[in-house]
């Protein structure tokens, strides 16, 4: 009897094991695979991706079906009565407590094969532009710097050229002023020489004129005295009378005639027609010029000749002489009203 019950328990345990294995196999076959999302990559850190073992766990081998045992009801059926002693009262069969259902085994989680990577602290990666852009930018920067350098050198050259030009202009202006000063000094010197010469000539002429005048007066006085002496002799000849009349006429002419060779003064005269200095030009001089001229003037106030003009420019000297000859003075007269002719010194400054 004990052996019988032991077989029943074995069969029941095998059936339960088979059922549990079948349920586990069905659960594994129909279960949804767990979807594991890959970890998000946070730039700029470089994280190696974790490799997942997505392979399904192999299903446990299914046991081969064994012949089903005879149902317990048939085993527990009463055997046909045998001849023999009366049957003993059957012992109550032990009640089989219902076995608690074992918890369903959870499907095995797929193993994650994770490579253990030792992360070393790294410096933040430098964000670099593509090499082509960097090269182009460097070339552009070098070209820009070269252009700036050329422009700076060009400006420096232009500034130096302007400074040299300004220095040349200043030097030219200094030279021009020095030349003008030299010319002015030369003109002043020539004018002074001409003035001194004119004064000397005028003085010499005045002395000569004075001597000539004194001689003429002496001669006239002598002739007059001689004529008076002849008249007192009482000779009434025709010849003497003619001579006396002639001498008287000459003496009278000498008293009211023109006085020549006089030293005239322009300051004591008045211009009837002043010299016209308009239109004077000079190739050597500019601005103004000083000069001293000696004028020869007749009894009518006309300037017959001009001498002594020296400005340093012969062309200008000719123009001044012509302008003076075209001018006209009022006649010079002595205190007794006699017309005078002679020379005069004239000095002035002309603008052109």
C-alpha cells in the first residue's frame, strides 16, 4: 500500500512539473521583450554606447511526454471480492491537501553585457572649425594685414612727399625773397649812384652856367659901358650911330631874352601833363622800382631828353624814358620873368 501511494505521489509531482514547465514555456514564448532605450548622449562628452544582448534566452527543453498514469479513480476502485477472510474495514485514505500553486517564475531578464569602460576625466573638447575654413580665414587675415600695411606705407610716402614739397616751396620762397631783397638793394645802390652823379653833374653844370652867366653879364656890362663912352664923344657919324644902336639892341636882348643852361628844380615847377606810368612791364622785376633821371627842359617846358635811368632792367628803363619825354611842364621863368631852360633831377618810384 505504501509503495502504491509513493507511485501516485511521483506521478502527481511529475504532472505538476510538466504543467509548470509548459506554462513557463508558453509565457516565455508569448512575453514581450523589454525594450531598453539607449542612454541619451550629452555632448560634448563622449560616451561609448552600451551593447545589449538582445538574443532571447533559450527555452528550457520540454520533457518528452510520458504515458499518462492510470487515473486515481480507477486505482481506487474496489477490487473484486476474493474468497477469504472477511475484509477489514478500509482505512481512511489520507486526504491530499491541495498544493499551493507555486509562483510563476518570472521570465529571465535579458542579460546586459556592459563593457566596463574606465572613463578618464577629459578636457572639454575644443570646438574647431573645419580646416578648410580656418585656412581660408588665415589667408584672408594675412591679405587684410598686407593691404593695411601697403596702405600705411602709401600714406607715409605721401606724407613724406608733401613735407618735401612744402620744404621745397618754403626754400623757393626764401630764395625769391632773398633775390627780391638783392634786387632792391641793387636798385637802391644804382639809384643812389645815379642821384649822386646827377647831383654832381647838376652842380657842375650850375657852376658852369654861373660862370657863363657871370661872363655874359660882364661882357654885356662892358659893351654897355663901351657904347655909352662912344656916345659921349660927340661923333655923329652914320657908322657910329649904327654901331651904337646895334649895341643897344644887343644889350636890351640880353636883359629880356631866354636864360639857358639853368639848374632847374622840379619841385618848383608844375606839370602841364604828368608822366603816365600805366602799362609798365618788367621781365626781371616785380612790384615796384625806384629810379633817378636827369631831364633836359627847354624854355617852353618840353622835356627834350632823359638820361641816367637805371632800374636794372633795360626794357623798363626805355619805357620810363619814353613816358617822361611824353610829359610836359609849364615853362620855367626867372624872378624877372625871363624864360629859362636847362636840366633838372627827377626821382620817383613806379608801380607795375
